[in-house]
C-alpha cells in the first residue's frame, strides 16, 4: 500500500481502516459488529509482515480516541510497536527518528486512561422529496463580485431522475436528484415555458462542441435547501440537450449562485464555439460527433474553392497539418522586448485561436491549415482570466475604412518558425470581439519569435491609442477603465 510519511495515517491502509471503522458506527452497527467486520475485511493485511503495523496502529488509535479500545486491539498494537522498532521498516536515519517519535507517542497514549466513550451520531438515509419532471425556481440575490448584472435572475431546476448513492456513510444509501439547470432573466410563468430557456453547461467536449449538462444535487439534509426555492410545476415534455455527453458532476447549494452564472456564460460560449466549428469544418454537430466517434479528424474547409484539396504526396510540398485548434489559448513570455520597449520585459503574449483556414502558402493548389488568432498582452498573470476586458492587439488599420485588423494568420508550417517557450494554457473563448473590426484577411503574418513580439507590442500600443488609453501604463487600470465604460 502507499506510504507518504511516518504518521499513523500517512498511508492508504491507515486512512481506510479509520474511515471504514467510523462509517460502520455511523451506519448504526454496534461496537462488536463493527470490530468483527474490520477483522474480516482486513484479515490478510493484519497478517502481512509489513501492512500489519499500519492496520493495527490506526485501529488502536481510532478506537482509543472514541473510548472503544478493546484489550485485544491494545495488546496487539503495543506488541507491534516493539516489533517495528526492530524491523527496520524505514532505512533513512532521519525518517527512522521521525517514525520512532510517532511510535513513542502512540505507546504513551495507549498506556494512559482512555477517554470516556464518545457518542457517534448514526446517519439516517437521506431521501429527497423531489420527484422526476418537477421544476423549481431559485432567485439569485447578491451575486458574486463582478457579476452584479445577474441580480434577481432566476435559476431554473428540472429534476430528471433519482439515484441511490452512498454519500455520507458506507453501506447507508441516500437518494438524491439529478438535475438540469437553466437561467432566466424573467421569472417563468409555468413549467412548460422552461424549454425555451438556455441550458447551463458545466463541461464542454472541445473536439465536437458537445456539452455535459446533468448534475447530481448531493445535499444530504433538507435543511441545506434554501427556503426561497419555489415549486413551479411539472414539465411533462422536457426537451433534453442535443447529443449531450454524460459525465458525473455534483452540485451543492452553497456554490449554486456562482456555479449557475459561470456555467450559463460557459453555455453561451459553447454556442459560439459550435458556430466556429461549423464554419471551420462545414459540419453540423451530429456529423462532427460521427467523425470523432469514428476516430477521424474533423475536416477543414478549404475556403471558397472546394475543389482544392489538401495533399500528402505533392512532389514539392505536402499540406501542412495544423497542430492548434479552435478555442486553444497559448502563452509566450517576453524575455527580450524590442529596442526602446524595455518596459514590456516579463509581459505575456496570449494567442487565442479563433478559427482554422486553408491557405495556399507554398505551392498553388496545395492548401495548408493555418490558425487565425487574436492576440492580447497582459502584464500580470492573475489578470489572465479578465482577458475579455484587455485590449486586443491591432495589427493594422485599413486606411480606406478606418477599421482595425485584429484576426491574424499564424503561419507555422515549419517547426523552426514556432516560438520556443510557447505554452498551451487550455481553452478560452473570447466573448467580446473587437469593436470596429475589419474581418478581411489581415495583411500581416507572424513568422518567428522576434516578429511576434515586435508586432504584438506595436499593435498593443496602436489599440491603446485607438481607445484613448495611451497614457495608462498597466493592465489593471486599463481593465478598470474599460469595465467602467462598459457599465456606462
């Protein structure tokens, strides 16, 4: 079994014995029944040359602290303390000394008067009062900081099914509801109205755009349920999400407000992400799922001329297979800023992949896959999650219409062009795209590290000027100003 220290419970067995012993008592078993079942469950470990110490010591300590230590367990534990001192279980001298202190403390404890027998509350099985197809409402009050716009919104809860789970005590079965969550700015008038509301998604399958929606509400006492919950009615014909994925997740009431808001916004992002996937691949959700289930890569649309195909056997150049995907976020730290721009040393460049396009880069009629990215600069790592309020890097301004060009092709068809030190930072879908944007293909291309840094710094300062923020010299103040403008 695993050991990670010298303590009585710094091992898997010690933890398991303690938890199982207490669980049996909480489940209503007598002291005698509990001990007999522990002996039966851990019979092999109690006779093992090495495991026996961890089992007997944890059992003796647990029983002593609850006023239930028997003469048999005490005698066996004391005998094993003497044996372990001679057994050389730990080779390192420093570890031996630390372990001996643990054994000395346990020995002294077992030889002192045991505390009075402590009462252990028996857990009664929790049975939810909710039933399938019921709909409940919960109004959001005092939302988390930064989410004040959700004040007085309504969380809508649909009960999909009930399930038996051992949530508190092993062997004691609780019955909890599985639920779907939705959000509404206005209070729904009846249960049938909820089908028109957007779902709340807690996990996204980025390869296809599917979502995981269903959760288990794992509260095990009705007193934890908010008094403000309202019963709306029964929805007989609930419309389940399209091609949802089934994954286990759990909901508790204390985090309901924050979770509901975060996951509602995530669902809005998932909807936009599916639009991007459909545009990039030409496939609806159902077809994308079929591709992935068949262990195939999703195709990339080749622009307007669909007769042009990618090729892997061109005599001069085979099509480059892009390694990035829609929604990916990458980070690059500026170690050597351009001359005269030393203030940007240590800043981080973030690249957000918005879409993938086929482009003729090397040979006519041979399409390479190229990621198109939005870029942002941030001077403080903890502000990364406020990326929606950080100015975009504006790579150029169209002189004819005055619009900015932000969406940039990142040409990386050779590994040597990929900036060293570029780190993948998970998925992130930008919610607020640039104002006054020219969505034609940006004339700039990123070719290597120095080029990336130079263009990012120039474009960042260009955008600050466009926003009238050129005098603000840190990301925190910029974000604060942009949020204030947004709120007004």
